[in-house]
C-alpha cells in the first residue's frame, strides 16, 4: 500500500491563517505591525525566489516584509554596518540574512552580528544555546516545520527512535535537540540518532528508525532498502536536478515501504516560511511587551 502523504502545504496554510489571526489581534491591540527585514546579497536565482516568497507570505499574514538587496560584491564591513543599523532600528522586529552568502563574506561573522532578539532564523549562538538548554527564545524555522508536521499529523514522537541523516547547523543539529527535549509537549521526548556522511553502516542505522528525517542535501540519497517498513519518512531536501526539484529521498521507491512520507515539493518547504512568520510575530511581541 502506498504511504500516506504528509501534506506540508496544507498544514503550512493552516498555520499561516492562525498566525494571520494572531497578528491581526495583536496589531489591533498594540498598534504595531510586525516587520521582517530580509537581507539578500547578490542575485542568485533560487535565493531571489525564496526571498520573494517570504515577502509575499509576510504580506498575506499582515506582517510588513522588506527586502534589502545588496550587490554580490558588497564588502563584509558594509554588510556588518547594515546589520548594526537594523539591530537598533525600533521599527524592525526580525532580521533574516538569506544564505548562502558570497564566498568573500564569512557567514558566521554576519549571523553572529544579528541582534539575538531579532534573530528569527535562530542562528545566533545565544539563541542556539537557549534552544539546547530547552528554553528556546525562537525555534529554528525548518526544524520547527518538521516538528509541526509530525504533531499536526498525530504522529507520536515521544519514546520513538528518530534517525536524522544530516548534521547541519540549520536543520540536523537543531532538529535533534528539539526532538530529544524533555518537554511536556507533543513532538519531543524522542530517542534521537544523528547520522552523517561519515557514519559507518548508515543503512543499518536508518533501518532502525521509527521516524527517518533526511536532511543531507543529496538528491534521492535515501533508498527503499534504508527504510524500515512502516516508518515515517520526512524529506527536508530541496535539490535542483535536470528533471526539476527532488528531495533527499527516492520518493517513488520509498513511498512503497514507508507508512507516511512528505513529498518534495509541498512537504517541509512550505512549513519553513510558516514558522518564519510565527517567529517574526514572536520577535515583535518580545520587543513591544
Ligand atoms: N537559505 C536557505 N534556507 C535558509 C534559511 O532557513 N534561512 C536563511 N537565512 N537562509 C536560508
């Protein structure tokens, strides 16, 4: 029997409507419109599309979305000056620096410069530290999107074995932290294993997963033999190949083994933006108590 499709697009739409209602109520009360500023460096086509989608999603939710576009040649010092200005601008509640940055810019230096209270990506070391201690200020958008898909699809996580393939700072590492957290909420208290490119016997490990998350950035990397029959498979990958967009999971084969699976596109991708809107409202509220 083919796997149940976990429709991230539908879940994200529901979340966005919830956020829009919260924004509307809070703005009416406070007189403040939440404001996200996205910094885009260069003209990489994929990044430009992502940023445009973020701006449109903001507007639909009643959030002001500004995009500051800088040339790919902008010196790092200028970028740092811009971030310093945004940090102290009381009219800006959330700052997102679109990645990747050009080669001459040190991304860590840039991300560390974003004021922690405006860090809606949850990339600042202070926010990562708070997250790791189980007292998050913000939840990182893509991992939070994965958690929401599980929770809103009534997939139990507590006590289950989650295997995350990929240890990136943006997805794998923070997602592992969130799912293993001791919290009185759904979507936590899992037993988490993190695998990566150097893991020996990877397929043996992934086959023990009740929930398998692929976030390694390689097209069709997870094959049917790597999945335990009846597992839930979450595909975080977005890879541009000749035939179009594909995930990190060989969807055609794995969907005959898994009990449930997220498609690409239309799975985790739309959730990331939905969570960004949540974080922007959270930042605005935090800065305007
Ligand atoms: N580029 C791709 N994904 C992301 C993300 O989640 N945040 C930022 N800032 N840039 C990205």
